[in-house]
C-alpha cells in the first residue's frame, strides 16, 4: 500500500528543487560612478572641427554677399553714367545741328564743376577733341582702342584708368554720335559716325563703398564665428558628462 504522506513530501521536494533551478541567483553590481563621455581633448577637436566648417561656410557667404553688393554698386554707377550721358547728349544735340559750338563749350564748362565728373570730351571722327571740360585738351587726339571702337559705333561702359593729373580709376562711358539725315548738310552722308561723347566719372567713392561693405561682412562673420564656437565649447563641457546611479541590485 502506497503511503500518501510520503508521496506528497516527495512531490514537494521535487517542486522545490525545480523552483530553485528556474530562479537565477541575485546579481549584485558594483555602484556606478559618474562616467565622462567626452574628455577635454575630444571637446577641443569637435569645437575646432566646427570652427573650420563655419570658416568655410562664412567665407563662401562673404564672397557671395560682397560680389552681389559690388554688382549693385556697379550697376548703380552705370545707371548714373547712362543718365548723365543722355542728359549731355540731349543738351548738345541742338547746338551741334545749328553749328553753335561755343554754346557746347559753355555747357562743358558748367559740367566741369559738378562733383564726380573727372572729364567730359566731344571728339570728331578723327578722334580729335573738339570740346572738353579741360580746355587744355581741345585740339589734341585722344587715341585708344575704346575710342577706335567708339568711332566704329561700339558703345563702351566700364572701368578705365585716366592719366589726367594723377593716374586714377574711373568709370567711363563712350557713346558714338551717329550721322543722321539732319547732319548731312554740314557733314555729308559718307560717314556713318561723326564722332563720340566720352564721359569719365570718379570711381573712388564707389571703391570705398565696396571696401566698407567687404570689411563689414568680414567683421560680422568673425564675431559670429567666435560666438558660435564659444557657445559650442561651453555646451560640450556642460553636457559632456552623464551621471548614472546603481543601487547594487540591477538584476534579481
């Protein structure tokens, strides 16, 4: 006859043994201290890398900005020269048709006193200066490739160097004077162009504006570079450490 008590005690021992095998022993981990993710050398390397990247970006931005602003200044000066050329040509047109050359010279004398005008000349088809803001040049030939091209009908607008007095950079506009039908009575119809109008404007103020624009862009970019790099360096130092706490009973 089977002893029920003995069977029950045996089952309890078996189940107890199985329970001990399935339950893993408690694991005691040592307490974790503050772990520094980024050391000082790594922080400096990251900051330096960001600075190099910013320098490249700012250099490209400065160049693009300066080129754009210089183009605006150049176009503004070009527009001023064109308007002045139109005004002068309209003013001398009637005296030229009537042959009243002294009136043209009187007008040039008045233009001479205007600020920004370096020189203004009226040349004939032989490139001889007939009227000028500088009377000393009247009767002299003004030979250059631009003048030769102008006498062939090619208009010129751009930077040039004048040798009047001190050599200086100017914005020049050369405008051909076409031989119109109303001019045939005095000049005949054989020539396509009777001469040209040459105007030189002082480029110095525009050049100074360009230099100021460039300096302002460089200064602002340098300040931004220093500020951003400083902030990045501080943030990396502040958040470069991670604190973790261990209670010694991570697993049970």
